[in-house]
């Protein structure tokens, strides 16, 4: 028993000795241009296992034992040039600010292989952090939906609930857990069939890349995309990477739609937390099912389709949530007539604690027109 107590004393004494004979460096790792903190920077003493990482604001704390006062410290973050500094230079002034410069892959003509390696890491990290950056519990959204095709116009207010939010990104979980109902509707045309009455709401929701976790966000598929860093810039007050992507495999898995012939786009990823804040898609398809691009068809009711889809996200209480999806489509009808349609989905409110979850979805609006409601309703952007 005495021997055990002696061993415990030695361990505690040794631990305290390390604390006494060590100095703590505290500070912030920041972007050299913007001054914004760089999250999850790897920081350590070269040649040792002693290290730490910065938090979401770029703040860090690292203990330097006396025997390593003459060593060098490294600072490494995705998208930035590694920095190595002698520890002794950082021990005098506390706290310190470590400034990292961005890598300029794709801008300064750096080796394409090196560029791709970093960009793949950025997108993989964004995919891995979806559960950290987006709501993972039940959520409710109040949305405004608008669809215009030639002279036909449809507007609606929609209530949507998702039983587990972004906890399990995936097409199947989204379809299973997302339900919605129309609470108000307005249109300037009559409906005589299901096809006329059905909306494109499901097709728009499929553009929520963070929720679907598919295509570019699927770790098993990312290697099939060509990536290029267009630029690093500021977007909506956030420092972001804008990454161009395209694939030579325009199948359902890589594009999210049937009959695609071309698929490319741009994704905006926050440097501070790797959140997806914007995604722009340009795609072409030989034909399309009138009920939605993710459905197969043997007919050519719609062909020569060219589509642009833009999805954006905003931050609320530390989590990103869907803000808006816009879709513009150009195509030919079966009789050869050229047509253009546009769809818009704007999230008016997001509630992370819904009182009740919906159990079904409305594929088309059956609610009666309420003139008084629409006279008072303020449309987004007006």
C-alpha cells in the first residue's frame, strides 16, 4: 500500500514539475489579409507530439516545457501556407497574433496536383462538418414559393418540418423525414389534372446540398470531380473559398438528375468553420420528366434542358440554415416550342424547436384562395 502511495506521489509530483517548468503561449491565429480567426489550425512543437488546435475563433493555448524553449513551433491550416517560428520569439509577448497567408492554388499557376489535393481536403472537411454546422434536431421552416412559366404564375406559403434536420445528410433521410403542407396558395390558372397541379417544390429542395449530402458532398464521389480554386474573397461579410467543380461522369449519382449531359458549378465554403454558404449549379440534360429532373422518363415531353440553380444559407444561433433556392430552366416542349420557367423558394422563418412535426406532404396545393391574406402578405425582397 505504501509503495502504491509512493508511486502516485511520484506521478503527481512529476506532473506538477512539468507545469512549473513550462510556459504557456496564448494567442490567435488569423488571416493575414482579413484579420479573421482561422479555425482548427494545427499548432505544435516540431519533432514532438506536443500540440493543440485553435478554436472556431482562431484562439489557442499551448504549454512549452522548458526543455523545448529553443525548439520551433509550426502552424498549419487548410488553405494557408504553413508557418514555422522559433518558440523563444513567442514567449516574451502575450497574447500573440500569428498571421497566416493564403495558399494561392489555381491563381498563381501552382502545380495542379497540389491544388487539387488541398481543394479535396477543404470539401471533405465541409462534408464532415455538416453535422457541426447545421441543425441536427427537429426543425421547422416557413417558406415562400413562387413559380412562373410563360404567363402562368403560382405563389404559395409552405410549412415544412424535418424530424432530424441535418443529423443524417442523405437523399433517403431527406425524403423520409421532410414533410410539408401549403398554408396559403395563389395562382392565375385553373387546374384540371395532377400534373397541372403538382408543384416543383421537391425538385427545389433537392438542391439543398448540405441536407442531401450527395454529389460533391459524398466522400466516395469527390474524386470524380475536377476542382479549381477560382478565388479567395469576402462574401456576405465572411471570408470564403470559391471552388469551381465539374464532372465528366454526368450520371444520376454525380449530378442528382437523370439524362444529364453536363454538370458544373461553384461552391462557396467559409474559411472560419467550413460551412457551405452558397452553391451554384449549371447543368444540361437531353430530356426531363415533367414531374421532376430526378425522375426517369422514356418520353421527350421536355428536352434540350438548360438549368441554373443557386442555393444560399445563412447563420442563425451559430448554425447554418437554408435561406433561399432559385432555379431557372430553359427547355423545349414536345411540339418544339421553346419555354422558360423560374422557381424561387425563400425561407421566411426557421424554428429549431417545432411544436409538432408534419406526417405527410402536399404534392400540390388544395387550399382555397384567401384574398385577404394575399393583400396583407409582404413578399420577400419587397
